[in-house]
C-alpha cells in the first residue's frame, strides 16, 4: 500500500490547510485514519473521532502530533445527537473553532433484502446518513457564528461528506448501504445550496474500491483482487491515501469555487467498464 508519515504525496507535501481546525469522524482506521494524518501533515490541528478502538485512535493522534500540530482523540457515536453536540462543543472549547468537518464514519450491515432486518437497515441509515447530517449541522452552527476569517481561509467552513460510488451505482445485497449513500448525495447538494450564500462549502468524496478493513474480503486474496479489478479500468485497487489526498485538496482554498460537487475517486469504476466491450 502507498503512503506513510514520511511520504510526499502530491498536495500533502504542501501545508494547504495550515492553521485550520479539522474534525474527522471514524478517524482511527481506514480512510478516516489516512485522512486525519493527511490533514495534520497539511498543517491542520485535528480531532480524531472514534466509536471503538481507542488504542488505534491514540496512535493516529501521536502520528499527527509528530507534524508539530495539535490533536486529540474523542469517542462519540455519530448517530447519537447528544454525543455529536458534545464532540463539536469540546472542539470549539479546546481549539477555538472548527474549519473543516470530514463526515467519514460509516459501516455496513449486509444481507439480501428478504433477510435484512429492520435493525440492520436502521443502523446503517443512522450512522451513514443521520450521523453525517448531525455532524454537518453542528459544524455549520460554528461556521455561521464565526464567519469568514480571511487570513485562515476564503470560506467560513468546509463540510466534506464521505459518500461512495454506490451513491449512483446500485448494489444488490446492500440496499441499506446504497440507500444511505444515495441519501448522502442529495443531503450534500441540498446543504451546499442552502449554505453557499454564507460562504460555507459543502462537497462529497465518493471512493470506489479502497483497501480498508470494511471491504477486506474483496481484495485480500489474489483471486478476489483479480475479480475486483474487472470493475476498475485503471487497473489497481485504491489506497486510503488516495482518498486522503482528495480530502486535503477539497478542504483547501485551491478548490474554493467547488461547491455542491461529488468527486469520484474510483479508478474509473463509475465508467461502467462492463460496457467497454458490449452494450
């Protein structure tokens, strides 16, 4: 896999978000871990949210602090309103404000539709969709209160929703997950429309197949990876750092005029490669 604390990967070699304050939900593993570290390397102070895996969260914090910025871990379930309110309130108290909210926490509870329980459906919707709404809402309150600080950023704040290619690609056997990500797409666009006049930028990153624990079965053996690569025109499975790089760029003033967009980071998966030789 690509990426470690000493890598100079594209924009991460430049402190594009120096002096800003970022919160990354689900920041102790996978895409969230890589994103939290990348934001720290790019100059931000970072809150690393987690719901389980305290040791892993503290390891991420230690790595971020190695870049000379501030960081701490905060346990909170993003589907719990009170815990999200408390998490953002603590961040504002300790760091003074929030500039970047990366709503990354997510999970899967897979089952065929006829076997899916209401609990499986609701848990995924609660974390993947409602959790992102709660995080966006609480961050927005602080963005509106503070407004634009020109020496920090051209915008009053950035919300980056972590979506998926399944925002637009149906996924049989995963109706709860695909529905949650489709909801994230429309939620993001609606928030972007509403908040843009306040100079708050809301966008989404939609990963394709990335080497993370959540989808390990899809890439962990040569046979599984070969099958997966049939869906990826670019010919490789993505790394968490591929997504982290995109988040840093999206959170920076380099993309200040990007509002309400979904950036698909998927090696071409959404090009429907099955149609390259047929259809």
